[in-house]
């Protein structure tokens, strides 16, 4: 695996490839390795990217969710008559409002990576909070809660305040993303036939950035050379077929 890797990475590779030079992406060992990698690498990059004095991201998101929960429970309390059933519904409204607020706080961070489901759900959540408050007349309590949730989403969009080196790395990553998103199809065709392994690595980055389909959509549907690091059937695949296979495997690993 090479001594140039960090100790954490060497441990992950040693665990994953113990007893073999290949791994089954659907195996229990592979799933446990991915979970361990999320913890180790996530902690490592958080320390490198974010200023420790920038505050707690989850706390700010939690405040946004709490404010929305209180706002919706206040709205429901003004809508219903008294009685035990009212308080049960108020509590349910608090939980629903907090969930809506949490979704809103996640929206911009998910939008950055082209995950449209959370932003779409956040728009629906904001509409629900607004319509309920408008109909009952509790806008004075709801609007500040919505603004706090939106502010939390913006402030935590990139996970916190970046360090100097963290900002530089993010800019490099975004620059590479722009490059990958605008590579001409002809250049990708040349890469696939002349330097296939670089092409395959480019597809990995493209998939992680949500650009995989865009990259291969206009490529010539010709058979690709064999990929040296992905052992599948010997069937020849076009760029479009390989991209679909790669995305499917990535989704399985993500869901593990």
C-alpha cells in the first residue's frame, strides 16, 4: 500500500485486503471498512478543513430545528381548543416542526453536492411552516424561526469556518469539479483509448461530484479497455455502461 500513506489509511487497507489482493464490495468486511473509513477520514478532514473556534455545526443546526419546532407548536396551540388532545397535537407539531427545521438546515450543504431531494423537501417544509402560520396568524413567531433555520443552512453549508489551508483545498476541489464538468467528449474519448486508467479514475471523481452521467453522455459508445482495479465479468462495456455499473457499485457502498 506504500509508506507514503497516513497510518489511518494503512490500517484501513490492511483490514480490507487482509488475506487477499481483492475485496468483495458486498461483503461484511467491506461494509465494516467503509463505516470505519467514514469515522476516521471524516474526523481527519474536519480537523484539517475547519477552524476549531468556528463553533459547533450541529448545535447551530439544532437551534434552527428547535426554533421551527417551537414555532409550529405555537401555531398549532393557537389553532386548537383546550383539552388533553390539544397538548398531544402540540407535541406532535413540535416534533414535525423540528424535523422540518432540520431539513431546512441541511438544504444548502446537500445542494452543493447536487443532492436535490433534501433541498426539495426543505422548500416543502418552508411552505408548510409559512402556510400554517399565515392561516392562523402566527407569522411573528414563525418568520424568525424560518430565518434562523435558513441562516443555519447558509452558515453550515460547507461545514463551518474554513482554515486557510482548508479554503485552499476547497477551491482546488471546486476548480477540479469545474474542469471535470466541462471536459469535451472528444477529449474523454481520447483519454479512454490512450490512458484508460486515468479515465477510470476521472470517472470516480465525477461520480462523487454528481457529474458522471454528464461526462459520459456524449462519448462514443465504443468498448473500453479493461479496468485494472475493478474486477467484474470479462464482458466489454461502453463508457455509458461502465458509468452505470460504477454508479451502482458506489450506491451499494454508500448504503452499506
